[in-house]
């Protein structure tokens, strides 16, 4: 077999100086998606990736066929009742995206098609319906669309009586918006052209198409949003940064101006909902893990608060829903969510016990006018995505719908476990894992794919994946390490994995992996790691620190050029994320970010196999970050491992919206893992 050479990215001398420190970045020049030389290189990388993976072509097809065979190709989502109509979506065999419908009053009524993503996708290289809202009189639909994968949307309007789209398009907008109760005025947030920060809220009148500026946020570290309250009586304008948020609000029925909910205070995050004459508020004021309070709508200051649920160091309040007779709270204890139900007559509470050892639970979309039942979403690493309805009076639960896994699937053939690894500083790191019982022996013989994220206080809860069965059925363990940086164990867990504590995220991942090896769960030479975005930062940083620990890395749109990106406040997200990563314009932050930035820390050592992905239109992690990272890896790698880059030239951060394309991408990654899990490193020296 002829030796295949990887594309070589041209080097152009570039010295970057900050705080008297010099960095050489010969690939700095590629940050231009309009440059033909850049596009040529990305296409060459895609061609090389295809060549490298050519031996896995039949395996990819087998994996794709397996995954598709488990998919219920004709399916309908659980209907949700809103303002007199039942809303639901469908997927159809051979169609990659969803169709959205409604029925008036009864599920036996005539079906009305609202929008067909498949039809719209034919007009664009990329198409995703980001969201839609119906006017109070049920006559107009506003819908936000992403037509290039960048996350920047356009909003159009449809007259549901005539089935005609109105001749107005709102460009450069976000996917959140709110209708006024007069069915004419529509509030939306718009983005700055350069940074793509949502900085203004506007109103458009659907009769005159006249637009009016309502609010502008001038602090570059804050973005804005607009939304309707749960009861539909209030319009909220939200301003938010990493650690702080604030609201202005007004009646959705009158022309009164917006007024501040409270005064904005650094570090204060709160989330209000209304019901009747009361606001219910989740707030972290003097409450690190949040407290839940209520107060009269016109007496919102803390002296008028009535505490419902106090702050607890062991319990994180995640979400809540207000019902006529009950208040339902989603809370997390020891890394697992549970439901607590308050009786609004006396505010005594009852906890609904968990179903399994490790699982994912959340408050789902609720039906309007349903006062005695709450819907929750539930899954585990062995239980497919399910929607349950729980009676709030007697706590009986009814399965509304469970995702069907076609073919021969028996959840009893698989086992999930929850373990705790001890970090060097004594902290116990939660681990969730799943395996097929018949293929698992606790003798250190099983390969594993280990997932991590660890940023923004976002937890990755143990979830089900039908596609993942293709790995489990081949003897792999799938593992989630709940590293510090997420909020798995509360706000303190998040704070221990951010800013000057960020190193904990990486060492937690490494130490949890070592624990699984020492406990004989997994084979020390057959460990693969996967992470996307900030999770891509995690796995690439871990590979820099301990390349010997991993056989392969799947880095999906990874945030790897941390210092350069955080120094450029013209990029989307940068200025709003100083509280997450630090501000490298400060010398101390600069050097700390530099100490772990994966691109800057690539060095001459033996690296594992890498499959890195990027999106040309990605505005969250710009395509040049993974591209530069791959080029530098190849420059300094001292092993004969394979390093490949695949760039989706039509999509952005979230990848392809088409479910068949998503399966194809998963099959490609799994084939990479299975292929390089089997062959010895000496057998692939010809494919560097």
C-alpha cells in the first residue's frame, strides 16, 4: 500500500506578544473562511480523512445499518396541549428531519401542518427549525430558522388561517421571542454584526411591519433574551453573563413600558415565574445552590420574600414548575436529579423516589390547564428516553411515551453502574458507566469509550443512546466522568473546575480513567476518550498531559486555541465568558490559560490516534482552532499514530440536523474507534 501523506498546512511566521511573552503561531493566518487557500486545505483534509478511513468503509456501513435498524423511522412526539391546540412533531421513513403539526382541541381533530423541515432543507445547504411561537389568537406563527449552521437565525411569520408566509424576514436574530397579547406586536432579540452578541430587543408590528428599539445592552460581557412567562401574562427581557443575570418585565396585555425586576447585581442569578398575583423565584442571593421563594408581584424586594425551599449545600435547585395546587421542583443531590412536590395549601413537600441507580431526569413540556399532573422526562444508560406523567395527588406515574428501539433490544442485557474515584486532593469524582453483561468481565480486558465535558456548570447526566449499543455489543464500556466544572454536585463543584481551578477538570478525567483501569473495569491499552466543544478542550488537554493513557481521542469541534480566542473580543462569546475562563488581558489569567491551552501545550511526545472535527460555519468554536491543532499535532507527534481532521463545510457547532447524517457521522467515529482498537501501532506506519 502506498504511503498516504497528510496535508501540510503552510506556515507563515507570526509572533504574538502579550505581557512581554512571545508566542509563535505559524498557522495564525488561516482565520479566514473566505480565503480560497483555507478552503482548499480543508477539502484536502477531508479527502485525507476519507482515504485513511477507507479500510473501514464496510464497517461504517454495517454500523450505520445497525443504528438505522434500531431507529423507529415513522414516529410521533408526545402531544402537548397549549392554548386550545395539541402540538406535536413527526418523523417519517426516508425523511431526515421533522414535520410539525397541531390539532384543535382534540387529538381526533383535523391535522394542520405548521412546517416541514425536509421541504425547507431542500432550499438550503443547511436547515434547522430553532423554534416557533403561536400568537395568543392562534392565527400567526413566528418561526426562527438557522439556514447555514452558524446559530444566527432569521425569523419569518406564517398566517395560519391562510397558510401564507408574510412578506417580512427578520435577519441576524436569536431563537427567542415573545408575542404581545394584542396578536400584532412581536418582541425579538437581535445580534451585533461583528461579535454576534445579542445586544438589543426590538418590537415589530405585524400590521405595519414597523420596528422599534425597546432595549439595548451596552455592556459587552452581557447578552439579551426575550421570553413570555409560563402563565403568558408577562414579557421578560433577560440580560445575562456567565455569573449574573437580570430581568425587565411588562404586562403582555398592555402598552406599559418595561421596568426592572430588581437592580442588576454582579453574581446574582435568578429565574422568576408568575402565577396569579405571585412571583415564584429561584435565586442564588446568599444561596450558592439557590433557594426558592415567592412574593407578591408588586412587592419583589427580599423583605417580602416567603421562603419555600432554603439553600442546602448538598442540594442544587435546578428547575421548577408552578401548578394551581402544587409547585414541582427539580433538584439534584449527589449528582442525581429528583422531583420534589410542594402542596401550595401548606407548602409541605414530598420527594418522588428515583427509579434506578443512575439516570437522567428533567421537567418536560407541560400541558396547559393541567393542574394535577406533571410530565417528566426520564432515561438512563439502559432505559430509552421516556415521558412520564405523575399524578400530583397520589404520585402514581403513567408512561406517556418511550422511545422505541427496533429489533432485538432487551434492557436487561445491559447494566449501568455509578462509581466514585478519589482525586489526588481527596475529592470523590462520580462516574457513570454501562456495559453488556454477557461481554463484561472485571478482569481489565474490556475496551472503553470515556466521555467528559466539565464547563459552564453544565452536567452530562447518564443518558440512553440506541446508537451506542453498537459499541456495547462489541464489548466496549461507555463511561461518563462527571468532572469538576459541571454542576453535577452543585455550584461548588462547578467553581472547583473553572477559572484558576480549571486544571481540576483535566486531572479528574485522568484520575477517573486510572481508577477504572486499577479496578479492572477497562483495559489500560484500549481506552478512547470523546468530548465536544469545551469537552473537546478537556480530552485534548488530557491527551497533552497523559498521552500514554489513551489509544485514541475523538475531539468534536474542540475549543483548543484558548489564549488566542479569549484575547479576541471581536469573536462571538469571548467577552461574555471571562467569568468562565478568565481574561488573558490580565497577566495572571494569560499565563494560567497558556498553561493548559491544548494548542499551546502540544509538544514533542508520542500522541494517540486523533479524529478531530470542525464546522466551517461554527461561531462558537471557530473552524481554525481544530485545524491549527491538527497541524501542530502532526508537526510534533513522535509516534506513528493517525491524526485526521474532518470539517463539515455546510454546518456549524451542532453538526448536521439530518438524523441520517447524524447516524453516518456516529458510524464514522465508531468505525475509527473499532478499527484502531484492533490493529497494532506497527501495522499502520504507512498511513501517517
